[in-house]
C-alpha cells in the first residue's frame, strides 16, 4: 500500500513533515479544577484535572509529595465500530500508566505533600495519536488548574513508511504496521520525558524519526503557550484588570 | 526604572519560561530553581512580579514570583491561626474540623486534634478535657505542626485562643463570663469551657 505518493503527498494530502491541524480550548469542564479539549486533526480528547485535594485512600498517601493518578478511557463512540469495553482493557491501562508517569515527572509534587491530583482523559474521537493528544490535553488542564509544573509537556508521534519519516500519524498510517515513535518533550528545558516505539527501526533512521517528533513537540508547545497566554488575558480582562 | 518595573508586571509567563539566574533573583511562589543550570523557571501561568528584598536581610536578591489566576483553597500551615468546630472530646484529645485558616475559609475541611497538654499554658497535666471543650464548640486555635497521618496538631494555650462561641444545653449561644466559664442567657446555667479572650 502506498502511504507516500511519488509527488510526496500522504493519504490525507499532507507533506511528510506536516502535522495535522491542532486546536485547543481551556476550561471545557466547569466543575473540574482544570480542564482542556485538545484536537489533532480528527483526534479529539478532553482532559479534566482535580486537585490538589485530600487523598481518598489513606493507604496510598505519600508523606512528602503529592499522589498523581491518571485514568485514560475511550468513549464508546470514539472509533469506527462502537466499542464494548472502553476502560479496564490492557491498552487503556498501559496508556494510563504512561500518561501518569509523564505528568508526574513534570509536576512539582514535593510542593503538595499528602495530597492527590487526579487526571482524567477521555478520547472523544480517535484517529491515531491519541496518546499524544491526551498528554497535550493533560498539560493544558494541569496549567489551567494552577498546579506547579517544571515545564509544559508536549507530545507528538512520528513514523517511517515507504522509506520516509512521517510526522503525526493518523489511524490509517498507524495501523499500517510500520514503526510508530511517540515522544514526550519538555520544550524549554530541552529534555525528553517519554519515548515509546512500536515495531523495529535501524538506529540511524530512528534518530531522524525521533528528531522529527521532537520538532513536532516544539511546534505544539508554541501553540499551547499562545493558547494559555490568550486564556490568561481573557480571564484578567473579565476581572477588570 | 519605575516604568520598567511597571512594564515587567504586565508580562504573562507560562510554565518553563526562564525568569532569571539563581545568583541574581530568588524563586518565590510559582517559580523554582533548576539545580543543573541554576536558572529560575516559572511553574505556573500568570503574571510575573518582582518583589524587593527586606532591607536588613543578608540576602539582597529580589524575589520573583508568578501569580496564577486560580485561587486554591487555604491549607493550614504551622503557626497559622485557624477556626475549627469541635467534633469529639475524649479524656486525652479533642478532635476538631478546621473550617477557616486565617481570614480564608477552606475548600475541604481538615481534621485537627488538641491534646491535653496543649489546651492551656499553666497546670497542663491537670486539664479536664470535658471542662474545656464540648462537641459543637467553635474554637480559635493555632496550628502546632502537620501532626500525624490523621490530623493536624492544634493548640489553644494562649489567652486569645480557645472557645469563641458555644451553645448551651438549652440551645442558646452562651456569653463568656471568665476564662473558664460561659453562661446561658436563657436559663442562667454556667458551663465550663476554656474561653478565648476576644477583643481588647
């Protein structure tokens, strides 16, 4: 199957180094302490953050830092066929763990001992790159909740099909069986916090593909920063400052 | 110089942005120092503010802080004065729900406990807990420490700390008549409490 045409166009008309259109919105869930909706092309994800609040299960309380919990679930209607079991299956558990570890590395947990931060991410529409969209949405929601973080964590995926590194794979490209590299990146500190790959790649090509994903992360970070500045200006304007 | 300071106040920063060098500025709330390169980064989204240092402190670096727009609920800190409602009284310990920290009310209530030795400053081993507090009393106390896993440790061992408002068995709010007694205005009954000295 041809994923990159001889003219250099992918199945959805993008160039290999082009990311899908991103859109973010802060404050979608009014009851949550922080929330955000993040769209990457057709993938749409909503994240809600509750915390820091008192730990509900005393046995899990950590005395010198905050406990970070994360739950990833996909809505029944998010994929083409209606899903039977959206939570609790192996993929959801793994992605929940991955998002939790990524955000925990970035949150300044030592500032909130004996408390709990809950991150709930739900996929409303899945078209590849749900993991990355969830991490981006969680970053925005945590920033909206005012939880202190080291830096914004942004994430992007990249792959290698038809001997071409491709940025931001959609579902069709993802299910082609080729390599799929997901990178979580701290843009200002210039550090990689998450690196996952399916399938196999020779090491030199892997470096190119990872570098491409990092560039995608930097572009997302610039957009997220603009959205947060715009949101803050709006809030200050409404308060009359 | 003043315009530069005023202009700096209108700058909005996001987490991860560099606010200065650790050798030149101190990290306040909403900022942190990265140990590997000694730079001060922002950890919240909000307005960046620079505070001048107190004049006679040895460390003359200005403090840079970031004020976010989300107001977090108050959390008791050691040394802060809290208002609490007594929930349970035993022979050694009185438990109370902390409702206000300083002037701010809390978003979710915290549990505090007042031990027998922290009720008053004099004759601390002769304290009778049931003659000092009753369930339902509103007390003003100071937080001693974060305490154990269950509750903060509170103390009422000062003149201005103790019961500020209590209901008598008849249901009326009682009037304090001394530092150990309160009287019900309806029945005239006198009940014993560790009363706080309110006012001048």
